[in-house]
C-alpha cells in the first residue's frame, strides 16, 4: 500500500514535467523544420540569382489538401515531410490546408503558415510565431 502511495505521488509530480518536456521537443522540431524550409527557399533564391533568373516561388508541392501521407514541401526539400490531416492532428506533423497554406500540430495547439511573396510566413498563434523569428 505504501509503495502504491509513493508511486502515485511520484507520478503526480513528474507527469506534468514529462508532458512539458515532450511538448518542448515538438516545438524544437517545429523550429528546426521551419528553419529547414526557409533555408531551402533561400537556397533556391540564391541559385536563381546566380543564373540571373527571377525568383518567384508559388508553391511547395503538388500534394493533395488535407490528405494523409502526402509528401509536403517536395519541390524544395530533398526529403519531404509526410502529412497528417486536420482531423487526425498527429503531433509533430504538417497538414496542407490550402494550396499555399500549411498547419503544424503540437500537443496543445496548431501553428498556421502560408507561402506569401516567395516567403514562408508563420501566421498564428503570434506567441509561437515570435519564437520562430
């Protein structure tokens, strides 16, 4: 009985910390993937400038909207991300919600992004977008 009580107390103390740790990991994953996407955009822009071509990125991929296991960002990334859907909301995955709009799912929220003027912009929530700058 005492062992059960001690385990219950330990579990109660560490469960929120473990949960926050995993959410922290997903947010770091988002930061890395967001930086990777922006780096790929800058690389394509640099290559276009080297060739003295104009640069206008109008899409990232030909993936179907809100469909699982589509290859997202295939036109700019060597290893595209597999998609989830807005219904499944798999933590740590992206979903395509419109031709140039994407969403990334964390444990407690979702972060919206859009391709605007050849730039991948974080739209909402503002608090997380500021962390990505």
